[in-house]
């Protein structure tokens, strides 16, 4: 299979032919609540608000990083994009078409693939490596011989010699080799968007670096767009063009890599960045950037969901739900108080204009 060079400029601000970058996929009002088993016959019904009204775009040719504490809704959002779980509300638009309406799910699934964190559980232990990679193309009508040939080509592209690895089973491979197989399998249907859900977090650091560089090469050669979920902010800074910060099922902040890592405007984003490991001992601090645990997603706080842990909290924060407001062309934050380098001042809300 020959490589396809992306027609899109990888700069997230510039699209095809030098124009503005266009969204490949747009999520509007994504909502997913999971019911909780009640403790009694007459007990009120409760739900876990895993994803509670999320809006974002992934631009063509970019890598959008998604970060946040465990339980913030990152993986649920990824599974909603994959349609692995059915959204309660909200719309998905893929290249301008509504998923499930003007764009049939069968066609959409060919365009969007996913690489999971657990490399072993992602593979069928009864199938050889070449069979695992060739399985999806055959389901979509590709002849077996052509699908196997494509599997061998993809094994070579991800750094595994087909003659050595095609006939092996998953238990015969290391974790890094299995994850390369999963990447090859995700490429088998020639998708445009690949969702990487903690795809390198279980790997040794040396192997992780190799896989990250492989992902960058594949993105360039195949014209891919990535949604990259990770807890490792250093990896996100290395890989991503833009970053979306989630907290308790909502988007706290979204912006370019330079904007988020240069001057985060949401207090939660700033606290996350303060927790990054630092090589310079003089920059380290023993004070935790955040105190307390995240609130219960079954009964989230009123107003801003972060106000119970925020050092800049004011009375208004517990009463009003902050909109995801644009602070600049590169950055938006859901905070009634913008946080510059020192002190704080009111951010422009949706109904206001900034000076």
C-alpha cells in the first residue's frame, strides 16, 4: 500500500491551500449519563454525569490533546466519537456531514479508528497478527488475499518485519510490539482520524519515545488527524497542536499548545501544569498544586464545577455556570475569572467584548 501525503498543512491555523483550517469532526452538546443502581425500591434515580455537554472541533491534520484527572470524561468522550457507546444527546459532524443521518455509521466507522491503552486486551488471542490486521478490511469487503498483503505492508510501516511477526500470536510479542500491531490494525481501513486513548502510557520510556516518533511519521505520511488522550503533559506538549482540558465531564479550557503551556487561563489548567515533573530542582515545590478530591460526578457542585477546589473562588462562581468563552483567537476557557500570570481579572463572557 502506497503512502498518501496529506494535502493539509499541519499547522492547525492553516488549512488546505493556505486558508483557515477546517474541522474534520465537530462535537456539539455531547452528553452521556450512566444510570446508578438505586439502593431501594423508592430511592430516587441517580446518574453519573460522565460527559455533560461538550463542544469542540478537531481540525484537519492536527493533533488535539485531551488531558484531565481520572474520571473527567476523556475516555467516555473518545468512545462517544467512536460510537462505541450511544450518546444521550448531541450531534457529531464529520467533514460537514451529520453522523448517523447524512453520513451512515458504516461509512463513518471506516474513517475513524481507535488505539486503546491495553495492547493485549485489544487483540484476539486466537488470531495471528496478520489475521488481526486483515480482519476489518475483510469485513468491509476487501478480498482476503489483498487484506493479508495490506497487513504485511502495514507491519513493515510500523517497524515490524512481516516475515518474523505476521504468523505470531499476541502473547508472543512484547507490549511495544503489540501496540505497533494495534496501530497497524487501526490503519488497515485507511482512516482519516485516529483516536489514541493512553496508547503509550503502559510502555517503557525508551519504547514510548519510539512509538511517539512512529505516530508522527505516520501522521505525516498518511495525512492523519489525531485525538490524543494522555495523563503525561510532557508527552502532550511534544505531540499536540492544540490541547483540551476536561474537568468533571466538561471542557475547562481549549487552546493552542503555545497558549495552554505558555499561560493557562483556567485555574484547573494552571494547577495541572504546575504538577508537571521538573528537572531543575530550583523549580520544584513541595506544595501540591491542588487540594482535595474531585467532586462526586453523581452530584456535581452548582455553578462552576471547579469552584470547590479553586484558590480564586468568589461568590459568583457557585451560582453561575461559566460558558466556554473565547479569550483570544488561540484560547477559550470556561471560567468567570481569567487567570493571567499573577492575580486575576474578569474574563470576557459570551455577552461581553474584551478591551
